């Protein structure tokens, strides 16, 4: 085996130009394949694990998918809010065990500010009904307290006791900042892999205080602020559809109650065609690159007839020539994989930032993960299969014709 590897290496070195181009072509295809697969899996996991054990989400009548995206994933902007009257109606419904209000519209240095209540820390669940836990500190208790997600704390290097200033909207310009109302960080959440990692959580009273008499705001001092959406937990799961119909039929305002699980499945089914198309394209790119590698090996055999003939004359069996081509294909593919991984490692953070800024999608992990290994093994297997034909051609070539 050592002799095979040495011979394959020296043979490839003598054809360094064509081999290098093949490695680069394969590396690009592997980079595309791994990137698409990693983004697909992380996006699916991100959507599926964002919320759990919430029976209904209530918001203004703007469409089920839109309501889910901006209330849970902070993607998009709500057209309008729930009035204080509608929120009070939900609080008075006997079928509702608990509710978590969500008020969006402010930010801190590009991170969403979510106005809510302490019920969020006690009742909210994500992934497989996992509760929220504090890495340090505790939930907000005073009006000007704030709790930050793990990503906010890591990126901005915040700690308990730091003061932060919120801004109106998603811009951080001087005229939009609430400089007169700083908040004090009282808690940092453990990482969850959900949008909460990139959120700043404050109380509804805190948002009321900074928006009181704010130009263009409907909130005045002493008046309850409107909320963007409300997550509901019912006393009995059996009542879910009846409560949903009751809220949708409310005549006081155009409300909409959605089932988060069903809406999420609907959203993912809409994206299923795009997901499969991207996978097919990525594999086709890899197939084209592997075909190119096979062509390079076949063409190289014309230049290597004397080399192969000498090996046969020295007594090496036919299978040795077959294995020589297989080893070359494996070495080329391994070099392409290493090159692709070397590019993907730093590229992951740049791609995460671009996806977040462009599409609002947050990938908690880099592009290289544990589940990347089976994919790379599949690429190696595909390379071996692709190199079978050049190997068979080398095996079948006669010694006399080669010497001629």
C-alpha cells in the first residue's frame, strides 16, 4: 500500500498542473455541497426548535406565516399591533392558562428588543420543551431592568450591571435613541439556538416608560402600550380549536390566532421545493466535477502508457494498475476536501452574517459540523465509483500494446 501511495503521488506530481485544476474544481463543488447541506439542516433545526408547548399565537390579521415569522423569528415588520382592549380581552378569557405578550419595534445596536413579561422565563419552551435558563443573573424586576440573550452578551461583551440604551426602530442613530432612559442588565440567558439568543428582553412597563409622549407614538404616560403579538397556553389542549375560532370571530378588532406547529409545517412545506432543488443542484455540481476528474485520469493514461508498461514489465499485476488509479482519485478528492474545509472554516462567520442581514436567518453553528462527516464520506465513495472506469481501462490494457 505504501508503494502504491508513493507511485500515485509521484505520478500526480509529474502532472501537477492538471491535477491542481482538478483539485480546485472538486473543492468548489464540495464547498457548494457542504454549504447548501449545512444551511439547509441548520435552518430547518432553527425553525423547528424555536418554540415549543405554545398552543396559540395571537396577533393582528396579517396572514398566518407573516404572524409566525415576525412574532417568533423576528423576521419582517408587523403592519399594526394588538390594541390594549384586545390584549385585555385575551387576559380575561377563562380558557387561557397563561399568556406571554410580545412587543417589538425597538432595538439595541442591531439586536431586537422584545417587550414582554416575566411569564416568558417561567412558561416559554423551545426545542423538546426545554425551559429557559440563566447563565448569570436573574429576570428583570424593576422597570429599567433588561435580560439579554447569549449571542448579545458574547458579541457585545456585556455583563451583569452594564447599562444599555435602546433605540426606536432597527436603526441606531442619535435622534432615534432613548438616551434619557438607560436600562441595566440583570440577567444573561444560556444559549438556546433560537431568536432569543439575539434579543434584548425588557418589561412592557419599561417600554411604556421610554415611549411615553414619544413623537408619533400612541402611548402616553399612564396608558397601557399596545403589543405586537401574544403567545397563549390553554388550560386544556382539547379547547385549542374552539378558542382559536372564538378569537378569530372577535368583533372588537380583526384578530388572528394560529397554531404555531401547523403554521411552521406549512411554511416548511412551502420551502421544501426550494430545499430539494438546491440539493439537486449541489449534487449535480459535484457530479460534473467528479466526471471532470475521471476525464483527467483517462486522458493521463495516454501520457502514461510507458509508465504503466514498465510497471507491468516489472511484474506488478493488473490489479496494481487498477488500484493505482483508485489511489490517485482518492488523493485528489482528499486534497479537494481539505481545501474546501480550509475555505469553509473562516467563510462560515461571513456567511452567517450575510444570511442574518439579508434574510434574517440566524445560524447558531458554523458550516462545518459533525453531520458533515457522513457527507464527506459519501463524496469519497462517489469519487471511488467515478474512478472505476479509468481503473478498469488501466486493468484491461495489454502489455504489448503499451510497450509499442
